[in-house]
């Protein structure tokens, strides 16, 4: 899509937490406005939103009329790019409002229609601006450099101009770009269809748990799979995946079409592969992705060691997939939202007083939508409008996972706030490769803070077990997902068709490899191999690997910051966040002392995991 048109999603990453949600009553949410966000700083009303959408639609002919003016002189280029940038800011505001409302209640027809209208408008804007990149490329690097010397105000557009020239070999002609842009709503429909199928159309069954009927859907599943009773966990898995599996063919069409779309677009733009096309947008070498997968594969014995420790601590005769999620030690502690805020603020103390104070101010505003409810999307995310406070979407459960999720999402929120304060709109939007580092660093700092405050060996064991599970879920699991994406895209590129059953076969092989089925570590029951249909991230091609790379980077930064009272490591890290999207991410990290293209960061994660297990085994021996 043209880089000067907004994609069919909010500019800020909507970073989903890993399935931490369950449904509670909507009444608890409505009772306290402080637990819902205030969208009036974006638009005072739905009518104001619609008026702004109509105005954006009316402006499209004027934007199209800029065609042919960019190469006249420096002033003409700046004028056109400023107009386009202003249009993108208006689109961002429209998108964030529409998406935020829909995610709080997917059942509401007006919310669905509002997002649908934004998909249409994004496609129309993309078509109206499809000529921009080809026209900039026709101007050429030498003349563009001359324009930038003549007009200092073009500096705010320098990053985008760099990307346009860099991607010239993969840019189509103006007419073809217009067609691709106009098709954006159609190309994005598979993800929307999958979301509506899961959140609205599937009739999820109820089972009896602890004497009460409980619906097992894509949000409550995240809670009940942690149940201490193994029979309950198995019942939850069998019920959830049994229902999900009835739609295997439909999910196969939606995901298979999304994969096919990625492959076709990569071919049209003359990329060697779909993964190369995806990573090219942020100047991430494909070798980073391949190195991550290769080093994670080498570390599977450490993952298997963790599973054996889990089996030992849970006192199980064997291990099945439904045994992954219960806590290694039971700890009956409730963490309300206020306590989660307090702990997060305390945990980020190593990032300095200004960081803490700004986060405290943001937490004091109505910036969060906190509690689960009927029709509300699962998971968690952060989004924002440039110049406004970040918005954080949660499904708070009053457990420690919820504390970690709040810290994670406010890592994104503070990243947004720091980048917005340091960069103009055109350079503030950070790449996803950097985004997850800010979030996971907060999680690591929270873990370090909680361990330092632990009052007993059992509390320490609980927290160390939680850290192990975070490493499993964020590093190993996400890399497994990343390898699944490689396998599915390679299959399509080789001419294979992806049915639901074929996707299940590919996913099942990876589940068995990563969980040690052949080594007798964990039994993977075939019906759970349809889990791929549960993962919405697969509709954002080659996205999930960044959780794993960010886990490695976050551990590096957090350890370096915590190891010294010198402010230099802290400021080096914060400057990465302040840079927003003004620097290529892998190069920016290398300047900060971290080479993500080498095996070292991933090997460090494996060493950390082994060190945690060494400590846990020592504590267990003393009990």
C-alpha cells in the first residue's frame, strides 16, 4: 500500500496480550466510569465522528489534484506532503475512535458499520494517493536531496522519502498501486470475518465448573484452562477445541486466503518471498527471522526441561497439552486495578522519575477500558491518536497475569507518549519490531521488582514459575507461531492449497516438535491441533516473531539497566523509544549495543531460562 496512505488499521500497534480474558458482567463495568475510557478528546460524539468522516471523504478530490506537482520545486513537494500528512492524521483519529468502540462491544451494529465505513474510506484514500510513491521515485534521489537542502521543513518527511526510494524496486506503477489500494477493504475482510465468527456467530457451549454453568468461549477459555483440577482442564480443552474444530473448514478458508494474499502481493512487488516482503517494510533482514527460528530450535531441550519440571511440581503421572497453564504453585492473591497500577509504577522505578511521573499522570486519566463484558473483544491492546493520551484496552481478571498485562500495555503507552513528545507525526509511528521491546521490558522490570519483594520461598517459586511461563509463552510459543507462518507461506509459494485440515497437519507437527511428543515429554492430543484457528495474530502476516525477538531485547535492556546506578543504559534504552520511527529498528538496536542478527540475544534467553530452573530446583530441594 502507498506509504502516504493510512493502512486499514490504526497507526499505533494494537498489541494483543496472550489470551488472558474471561467474560464478566457488563454491569460492573458500567457502574464505574473510571474503568472505561473517555473518547471525547478524539470526538465529542458519534455525530462529530461522522461529520469528520464526511469531510475526509470530500477532501479526496483535492488530494488527487496534487498529482503532478511534487517535482516542481521544494516548496511544492513540501506543500503536497504536508497536505497528505494532515489527511493521515485525520484518518488516524477516525480509525482509532471506530476501532475502540467496536472492540468494547462487537455485537453493536453501529460499531461494525463504523469500522466498515473506515475500511471503505481507507481504500478510497489509498486509491486517491496511489500515484504519490511512483511520482516521488520519478523525481529521483539526487533531486530530492537538493529539495531537502533548499527547504528545511522537508526534514519531517525525510524518513518517508527514504523508505519510498528504498522500496522503489517493489513499487508498482501509479495505476496498479491505485487498484491495490482500492482493494484494501476486500483484502482485509478475512481477518474481520474471522473475528466476527469467533466473537459473535459461534455459539459457544457451557459446562459445569465448580458447581456453576460456565460458557467456554475464546475469552473464558483463557481463565479456565488454568484450573487446578486436571479433569476440569481437560473438559475445558475438549469443549473449546471441539467447538472450534466444527469450523475447521471455514477457518481454513479465511486463513488460507490471508496467506494467499500475502504470497500474491509479494510476487507482484517482486520480493523473493512473503516473509521478505513483510520484513522489508521495516528494514529488518530476513536473516533475523531465520536466526530466531534456528536458535529457538536449538533451545528446545531447555523448553523440554521446563515441561519436566512442571510435571514434577504438579505431581502428574504424565503431561498433556492441557497441563501447561495452571500455576506451578497455588497463590490465592487478588490484584485489583489500583494495586496493578501501584505495582507497575513501582516496577518502572529503574526507568527514572520522569518516566514514573508521566505514567502516573496517564494512569490518573480515563485512558483505559478495563473489565471484560459480553461482546467485548478478548485480549489487550494499546492505541493512540497523535497529540492525545494513549488508550489501553484490558480484560482485567484480578490475578497476577492481569498485573503483567497492564504493565505490558503501558509499556506501549509510554513508548507512544515518549515518541510523540520527541518526534513530529511523520516520524513518531514506531515499527512493531521496536514496539514489543517497550512492552516486554516493563514485564521484565515487574518480575524483577516482585522477586525482590518476595517474602517467602513459595512466593519466590511462584514468581519464578510465572517468569518461566512468560518465557515459554512469549519466546518459544511465538517462535513456534512464526515457524508456522513460514511453513504455510512456503506451502502456498510451492503451489500447495491450504485447507483447514492441511493447516491442522502443519500446526500439529510443530506442536509435537516444540513440546517433545516424540521424546515422551508431552502428549499432544490430535484434536488440540486445531489451535491455529484460535490465533488472530496469523492474519497480520509475519507479526508474531517480534514478540520473541522483543523478549530477547527486553531481557538485555532490563538486565543492563538493573545492573548499574549509571543512567547511561537507561537513557540509551529510552532514546530508542523516543526515536519512534525515525530510525531503522535493527540498526537502532545495534547502535544501542544489541545485534539482533546474531545468535547471542536468543542464546541469552535460553541461559536465563536455565538459570531460573536452577534456582527453582535449589528452592524446591530446601522445602
